[in-house]
C-alpha cells in the first residue's frame, strides 16, 4: 500500500479542492480552537493535535489504513506550513 502517495494525493488533490491550501485551512482551525481554548493555537499545533487524535484512534483500531494515511497527510500539511507563502 502506498500510504505516502495516498496521503500526498489527498492533501494536494481532493482536500485542497474542498478546504483550500492547508496553510489557510489550519489557520482557520487554529483561530477557532484559540477562541474555544482561550489560548493561542498555531496552525502547526493544529497539525500536531490532529496527529494525536489519529494516534488515539489507532489505539482502538491499529490496522486501520485510512488513519495511517491521515497521519501521513498531517505530516505533509505541517511540511507545507514550513514553506514560504507563494503570492
């Protein structure tokens, strides 16, 4: 199974089309979480927390392939946050 290829395809394909660039999507999530939690949350922290959520799910179903793909996808989105913004 090509976990990394599937994750990259989702991040740069379907999810990008649905939710916009990961930088923008994770920034929106960070603003919402910041209000809910009462602390500043960064887009990078959103990516890390989403990996944590997926790890919690793997505790119940460790062989669920889609969850592993999602973890790889969040790693990819974190990487995209590190790149300079293209104008």
